[in-house]
């Protein structure tokens, strides 16, 4: 896949998420997601933070968080979710579908992963039947290296992840089957609603 392919996938993912978010009710914006402690509004505030924050502002926030990226992200997401109404958060996404932001060292593939994963945090958390295009999920999984998987700290010992909709698998051991997008969430340490995974280890990765 080329850089242009990844950029097009990022823009498509953001555009589709914007359409979905525009149809949510106020109650859904305040509903929990798969990101522990974050409602839909915090997740959207987080994914759109790079479109609002300058490099200088980001560095200042990182200093305030004592160099802890996760602490900084949580603080900024909660602040923006409180200060900005859903309409502003949605506009921030809509106006930046082609924004060139990439996570440090992640490139366009990292931006796609960031958007796809957090989009799934919302849709799966809300119980919405959104299927991210399989080829897009495949791009994300193809970019997963051992260091990326290790970052999430998920214990996949003794489990072989096996996608049912694309040709992808990971690990060795007892098969854990599901849609590629659901296995991506497993890799990222999310616990899924019951019934989305099959195999002896399904309960281990479900709520």
C-alpha cells in the first residue's frame, strides 16, 4: 500500500465517522465507549485534538503532564469535552477529514490506526452495527508490529487470533475468531460485548 492509499483511507474513515456522529442523539454523545472512563464526546474530543492544538500548545500540555502522553491525552480530552459542545466537536472532524496530522513516528498508517480504533470504541460501545471496510481494517492490521502490539500491554499468551472476514491471523494457541475489526480491538486491550468473539478464550476478552 502507498502513502496515498493510506491518506485516502484516513479521509474516508473520518468522513464516514462524521456522518455517523451527526446522527447521534444527545444521550448517545454522553454514553460510555470502550475507552474506559470516556464517553463519546471525550473520544471525539481526543481524536480531533490535533486539529485544534498547535505544536507549542501540545508541548506545554505534555510538560504539565510530566511527560506522560496518556495523562496529557486524558486531561485534554476531558477539558475539551466539557468546553466544546457536540456541534463544535463534529465540525472539528468534518473540517479536517484531509488534515495531514500523524502521531509521532506513526506516519499516515498511524493516523489511520488512531481513527479506526477510536471509531470502533464509539460504535461498538454504543452497539451500532457499523462495519469498517475490511480493506481498511486490513491496512491497520498490516501496520501492527510487535512493538505496536506490546504498547497496548494485552496478554495474548496461548491465543491465536483468526479473522473470519479477511485473511489475517496472529499468535499461536487456542483459536479466537471474530471480525478483523473486533480482533483489532482485542489487540488494543478492549473488552468486547458478549457474542462478538468465538472460541474457548472468548470470555477472556469479553465483558
